[in-house]
C-alpha cells in the first residue's frame, strides 16, 4: 500500500454530495475517413482490454483512526469504461447536456477513483473521450501530462492508448511523515498541521510575515486570508447542479499582447477574466469596491517529475481595482503575480505545501463556520495549465477539441480554468447556478475584454475571432 499525502487527503475529506472533487475533461476526435462505423467499437474494445498503471490501479483503503492509504488492485475495466451514443442528430447541445449529467455523480470509492465515457454519435462524425479522475489521485497538470502521453503526433499511429495506460515515471522516494491522528473534520486542519515534523521549519516565519502584513508593519506581498470582498461569486452550491461554458482564444494573439506589454500570457488571460468578472457584477447591480481575489494554484512539478498526487502550491492573488482601465488592470495583476512568484521562490517546497494547506483550510472554514462566510479568503479559483503545443492524434483520429469541467472550491461558486492546447487558449468556466447562472454571458464578456485590450495596445479594435460555446447546466441532484 502507498500512504496518502496530507494534501491529497484534504481533497477526500472536503468532498460531499454538493461539492464533487473529481476533475473532468473531454477530448474530441474526428473519426478517420472510412472508419466512421468501426472506429468507436474498436476503441471501446481496446480500452476494456487495457491494463491501467499507477495511479489508476489504486483504490482507497481506510485504515484505523481515520487514516487511509492507496491499495494496488486490478480494476474492472467494464465498470471503468462506458460507451454512450447520442440520439440523432447528436448536436453539441445534446453533448453538453449529456456530459453535465455524467459529471453530477460522485466517484464510487469502492473502485479506483476514475471513470471514462466514450461518447459516440456527435455531429460531424466525431467521438469524445470524457474522463473523470479524483483530485486526490492526480493533479491537473499531471492529468494533462498523461493525456499528452496517450496521444501521438503522427496520424499514422494506430494505437488506442488511454490516459490510464500512459507510462508514468516512478515517483522519487518521499520522506515518511507521521499522519495527523484525526482527519475527520476540516475544522481541525490547522491543529493537525502542527503535528507535521520539523522539516517544515520556515512555516513559522511565514506566519509572522502574514501577521506583520495584517498590521501594516510591512507591505503586502499577496492578499491575506479572510480579506476578499464578499460578492455574488461567493454564493456556494446548494445542490449538485453546475453551469458550464467554454471559449477558445488564439494563443499567438495572447502572446503578442504579453510581449507588447512586458507581462506574461498568464497575466493577460487573468486580465480578461478579471475585467469580465467586474462587468458581470455591474450588469447584475452587484459591484464591489475592492479588488477581487483569486485562489490560484501554481505548479511545483519539475519538468521530469512524476505525475502522481498533487505537486501544487497556491496563492491568494488580489487582482485589478474595480474602476481600473483594462491596461491598468493588466499592470496591477502583473505586479500581484510577480510578488507571489518572488514570495514562492523564498520558501522551501515543503514549507510552501503546508502554506497551501493553510490557505485551503481558510477557504473550507467559510463553508463550515458561518461567521467566516462573511469574510471570504477568495472569490473564485483561477487555474492555468500548459498543454500540448502540437496537433495530436488517437489511432489516426485528429483531436479537434479539449476542454475541462472545473471543480468548484469551498467558499466560492466559480472556477475559471484555462490551458494552452495547440494554437488556442482553451478556457472553461464552471459555476454554481447560485453564483453565475449565465456562464455563457461571462464567456462573452471575456471575449469582449480580449478585444478591448487588443484595441488599447494596437490602436485598432479587431473583430471577434472566437465564440463562446453554448452554456451547459447539470441537472439538480435528486434525493
């Protein structure tokens, strides 16, 4: 058996019927010419006869005193690989309704925590591969890596390889650390962290730094916990219902903006998002007087590192001022992200992982203790991942789309995740209907913000080159 790290354990403990903590993404492929009728049956057969590798062959096993470990098993591939065919005409609206429904249910902890759905019958002779994987099993960047390793750059390759079959590099040995004695209540997170060993020295200095910032004894490097303005986006989900929307932005044009302004692709996209968030609040007569705060994961994964578990840290990023112009907003966000990076470089990796748990705990408290709901630490999650830069194929079928269905954080009802895939920035919005009941409108506002920044930088306003996908809403859970 393999021990579960404290960070991975948090994802298991924080999950409930209204807060699912599995990651979901789909890849869509165009069937090769002449294989329209045979491609999917061969694909399903190959997947059901495949042998998953770690971590996809690991099942959760609870031990004594609320502890848990990963147990290596032989998965039932008939259970894990499902085949679905949409009724004719197989429109994208039908596809979105289907995947929203499939994403509603929790993963069965009696099996390895992942499921795959092969969805056939999509208009244009397309097939989709929808995968659900629990966040305790693998993080977002690790998921992208196994996805990339399952595909080929050659259209001549005929292999049906799936993410769970990818050759994952063996992880480096980790120092054995005593697990906390009680893992049953999120409210005990801070007390349990104090039981971690002395190799996390440095966390104390970070706590002192936070205290000094809160007293204005030193300048603030990043946003402090419990200082975000409460707004519409902090309305948490009251059911398993979710609303989704997607949009693609041309990566080369985003890079041009970053180069012209001396910022980064991440800063530029965050600026589009931040501007759209304020515009959406203004339209709903719910504007705020302080900058919105994003809970933002940052990868700690080395280029040659393993794909198992979670190799991420997080930071609270105060974004642009409510009335800032979009150019000013970009510079304010750039300053905030640079400050967070400088802070991260000064912390040991182990220290930063504990700091991540502290910030995650501050979000969880807003759900578990009502008083903290009035003083949230963040308004939403914004996540950025680097995907493949080339055209990819599955058994000769070109990938024509890739999108995620992001996880909602505790204490907030909105997650905006974006990844660079081939020539696009693929941006996905997930929301509790109580927080954003019109994700399609938010996607449209992001597109408008993109055009406005191009206008300010280049002096001309380009025509929109992408359109948001139709909104997707999952049905409410039934008792």
